[in-house]
């Protein structure tokens, strides 16, 4: 069985710097939102028990929001990086 890379030719990644900057920025956005979650749990945990939407408390809503935000940021990252790669590889 042959174990070769799927892509035969792998050149220089012209979008590497862009991907790094974008990834760091999106990470900072997520980290700030997550820090808000941690701060509320640390300094005002009673707030997390308050009913916010559809009979669910803030902890559940915020937790699902964090999961959805991570997925959305991942999709945004992929979309923007793919567009930049196509632009630079023309």
C-alpha cells in the first residue's frame, strides 16, 4: 500500500500570514465572549439561574451560544481563507 500525500504538489502557502492574523482575531473574539461567561459564573452566579428564553436559564442559553459561535467562527474562517487562497493562487 502506498502512503503518499493526497496532493502531489504542495507549494508555498501564500495566504499563511492572512490565515494567522484572521485566526488570532477570531480567537480573541471567542475568548472575550467566553471570558464573559466565566466572569458571570465567578462574580454573579445567581444571574446564570435567571430564566431568559423559552423557560431556559442564562447558563443554558449562553452555553449553546458559545457552541454555535464556535461553529460560525469556524465557517467564517474557512470561507475567508478559501477566498483569499483562490485570490492569491490565480
